[in-house]
C-alpha cells in the first residue's frame, strides 16, 4: 500500500467531491462533516463519475441513474447498483490529503 498525495484540504469544502487519477485508479475524494473519504470514482452500475454526483448525508448519488453509495463504507444503498465501491484509507498530514492505494 502506497500513500499518495492527491489534494490539499482547502481544495474541498464540506459536501464537495473531487475526481483524481492515481496510476490506473480513478478515485473520488469527498469531504463530509470535516472528514475526508475516498472511493472508486466510477459507479459500479454503469460508467459515470461519482465525483459529478450529489453528495448528501454521507452518501453519493450517481449522476446518471441515481444509484447511491455510502462514502464511508462504499456500500451500494439502492438499485440499480448492486455492487459496493472500493474504498481507500485517507489521512491529512503536512498540509496534504493522502490516499493509500
């Protein structure tokens, strides 16, 4: 597991998401209630970037077909998604947001 700096904390306000590419991974970085979370950025139902979706109460809604996922656990919460998202450990250190991939 490698820790990679992907953002600075001030790049995201609460309730915002940012899509980043890390090697072959497409990662969505979320800020919710002051905490940072990272998941795969592609919906498991169909190719749509979750960082373009709607973030509310710790859940991200896919912008295409309204599948919802818990950003803390990656759990798929409703159809049409049935497969959970991959989640990644996140830490804030030395003015950077780091994700382990």
